[in-house]
């Protein structure tokens, strides 16, 4: 049997063909018909079948305990969900609806996201649902909203082959979005005039194969982009017609960027002014200018302003809404986009509606026939949720398919909060999820290939994922767990579903008339066409050129802002991250390595993937190491204001002096005689500072010191 599905790791959203042999053995290969990856897969995708076939760590049965001193006991689904419903009802009656929360994941399918949102926002009456996309994309979301009017990626992957200048900033697609990078490399190989500019304090594989690497000091991206903006203006490389007819804010922007000279900007960024001149020159002369970014811009206390400073370069040059041009935020999780579309953030309602907008709330309440008013106040965001759990204002948290005990910033505080929490539900595939140890109720979920649903990738491309295998034990699809729970809460009339197709159809109806309108999409069409890019309105399939959906947005240069004009923002360029000092003089940045995915609950089980970097390490510049008597491979302690980490040192000039890099993947590990150790956890060191608007944490900038251990 052969099945077409989508990779469940990253937002590239590669198509995969799964073959099931008669003996049950699975193989995977890239889907040559899929427009995103055209048959290519990276090392993670190529080894996906091993994560399905190895079921040694699977959660198989619902479990619960009446208090934390008791062992977990296997119970029936009814018992687990009835107890959870009873506890939730008690807290809601006693402390109000905001005493409970759901923390979900960009791994969730669109239907799952939709159901959790409907339950808590429309039926419990709280906006306390947030997702790990908050840790990943929320600065890009706010950046798009402020500049283009809505969280809408304007470009598509086919723009890669149309562009001649790429600005890759705060991203390492060579490792983290490999199939996009392979398309860029192939395009450059066929067109040697193509230029790639990489902005990154680290000399990554992406930087190595770029034409120009600008290794700026951490936190200085806005200074750099404003300097490029100034040069574009001075060189006459702006699009006056576009600015006049389609954008607001140019005068204030121009005044802002003129405040720093090029030399001053170069000095602040710690790079040569010639590099900035070269970047501006290439961008100014480009026919197709595509910028790609991820966590280096997003995971910052000034993440929204970093996004705006980059998008500004497209708006002043008019390089948006036409082939090969536009800002392109590379998505981390496979369905971060689908989650955002259904309202999976604490401040959003389905189809990018806003919880603070009374008309939007009224539309959704009426559609759901909600028994409660949707709250007008945004709910708790990811970091706020664990803070509230720590100070006991939040009584119960339900964690779905994410592992905050490794992935959250200042993770020691998160661990303390979970330890002291009144009630924790963990819904997951794997017993390796570190949160399981603090759960009062554990709910076993079906994994990739074991459930049906849809996802949206980074280019707004919706794909259908079929159910190929039965889940082991009593594990259930996440959608079914949520609708069964909703029924236990007494909301059965509104959660009558028998399959996820019904959930999808309901969600699609709720998008009618919005900019995310997918009323023309249903499972039957997705199975026939394989993928569709939103928006795709009812009847769209009959229109010429729209059969596969919408490749690009804003092609008529009308934006989703109230006046239809894009907004250029003059943004301050100062960084407000945690300051370094004599005790903690180095800046720590965290990130991913080539063959691991997030907290390694899947990739950590695949022997082939563990060969690339089997142990965590700290990259430190040789000058900084020498000053501390640290040698290559030596065990060192990284100390910060909130905790420490012990790993081996890797001396390399791939990091700037003053900067060190630690992978974010490792959690608690067994450590010889001393038993369990969490001293590999990068997030022992990171801080809970967040961007004031996006509430995205500042993972890329923490003050530390490094000493031999
Ligand atoms: Fe999967 Fe991303 Fe690799 Fe594609 S690039 S195979 S979606 S991990």
C-alpha cells in the first residue's frame, strides 16, 4: 500500500510517500509530485519511519493518580476524562474560567487546534490557550499585522527560483529548513549571478555558502537593516511610485534611518561598512529580492521591531507582491501556520480574528452558539501561563504534544511551577516527554500516520494527512480526545463530531469572507489536488489560474490594513536584552543542530540521526576559551543568573568573540552515579524576558560566564 502524506517535523511541509509492505514494514521517500519539495527530503524526513516503527516509548493507556505521592495507575478513558472534567468544573466554578489553561503545539493538526480553541474560548469562557508557536513565530505574526495588516505570508516557494538576491537573516536554513535551502542552492548553481547575503553572528553552513556573510553582534539587526535602508534611499534605489500609492510612514522612517551614519552603524554591528554597502547595492539592483528569517529575529525582546525593520526594506523598494519578491518568515513547527489560522494563540480567534475586537467576538459566538461570552481580554501566553502556575493563580494546565520542561525559557522556574501545580494533564505520544513526571492525568495520543487531519506549511499550503496505521494500545487521535472531553464537560451538542472531516468543514465555514477564506477546500478536494494554498474561496477551483489556490498575496498592492496601504514603521534600534556585566560577560545564544528536532522525543530515538552530534556542547571562540584556560573537549560549566549547564567545550571561530552557542535539544538525561541530571538543558540559562507586543521570549541573548569544571 502507498500513501501520500506530509512530514511532521518542520514548516517546510515536504510531501512524503509512505509504503507499507505486506509484513507491516514501512519505508518513506520524498513525493516527487509535491510542489514544495519536489521529491527531496532532509535527513530527518528520510528517517521518519523509524520513529513510527519503534514504539518502545509510546504511551499506551490513560493513567492517573489522586495525588503526586501515589504511583500512576492505568484507568479507562471514561475515568480519566470524567476526573479531568470534574477537576476543571470545580476550578472554573470556584476561581473562574481563567483558572484553567491549555498549552498546545505546532505539531497539532488544524482540526485539533480548532477544537481546543472552540472549547476554551467559546464554551469555557477563557482565552487561556497558547501554543509553542509563541516561542517561535509570534514576533513575525505581529510584524506582519503591523506592516501588511494581517498575519499573512505574502510569498511562495516558487519565488525562490524567481529571485536573484536572498537576504537570510537570523536563520540557518542549511540545517533547519534544508529543502528550502537546497532549492536556493540549485537555483544559484544554475544562475551564478544570484547573490546570497547571510546575517548571523555565527558562521553557520548557510553563512559558509553565502556570497556575503555579515557576522553582526547579537541584537544589532535593526541597526544593520536601518543602515541598509538609509543606503537604499541615498542611492535612489527606492520605489517612489509604490511608496506614494501603496505605503504610509516613509517620511518618519527616512528621518529615523538618517540618524546613524554608516560608520556608526558598522561600529555598533561590529562589522565592516563595506559589507553593508555591498548588501544595499545588491538589494538595490535586484529584480527579485527575497528575505528569509527565523529565530534570530523572532526570539528576541525586540523581535517585532526586528521584523518591521526587515519588512521595511521590501516596502521602501516596492519588492513585494510580485514574483521573486517579498518577506518570507520560515516557519518552525509543521503546523504553526494552521494553528494561527484557527486562533491557536491567546489573543486570536479563528481566521485571524482578534479577541479584543467586539465584532469579531460576536461573529464567532454566533457561529458557535456559545453559551458564554468570549472573553475580551487576551489569555495567558506561554511564559505567562507558567508564571501563573507558579504563583497558583492558574490552577490547572493541559499540555498537548509539547515538552515545555525542555523548550521553555528559564526552565528551572517552569519545573518548579509544574511541581507545585494543582492539576496537570499531559496528552502526548511519548513517555519521553519530560512533563509526564509531573502529570496527574496522562492521556495517550495517536502519532503521525495514526490519525487524519490537515496542516498548513510556511507557504500557506494546506495538505491532508491520511490515517495509515492504527494507534497502539488505547491511544486516540487528539481531536477525539478533545471532543470526548467536551462531551464530559456537558457541551456534547456543540461537539457532535464523528470524524475530523466534519471538524474541518465547520472551521472552513467560519473562514467565509475573511482573508483566510478556505470555504472552497474540503477533504475530498485535498485528496484530489494533494495541496491547496489559501485563500481558496468557494467556487475558486473553476477560475483559471486559481485551481491550486493563491500563490502570492498583495499582487495588486492592496494590503489588509484598514486603508489598504502597507505601513512602514520607524523603529528604535536599541536592544533591551539582559545586560552582560563583569560576572556574566558573555552572550549565550541557543539553537538547533542539523539532525535533531526540538526536544528529541522523536529524533533522539533514531540511531542514524544521533551520529551527527551525539552529545551537547558549547561553542566558544578560542580567544574567550584561552582567557579562561579552557581547552578543546574540556568539561566546562556555563553559569547564568538562573542556573547552570555542564557540557564539553568546542573551540571555534564559527562564533564571534564574546558569543557562545549551546544547542537547545537536550533535556533530562541519566548521568552515571548521580542519577538523573538536567545539566544539559540550555534553557537553565535563558531568561523569561519577552517582546512586549509578541510576548516571544529572548532565547538568543542571555548573559553567562564559562569556567572549567
Ligand atoms: Fe521534513 Fe522539514 Fe526535512 Fe522537509 S525540510 S523533510 S518538512 S524536516
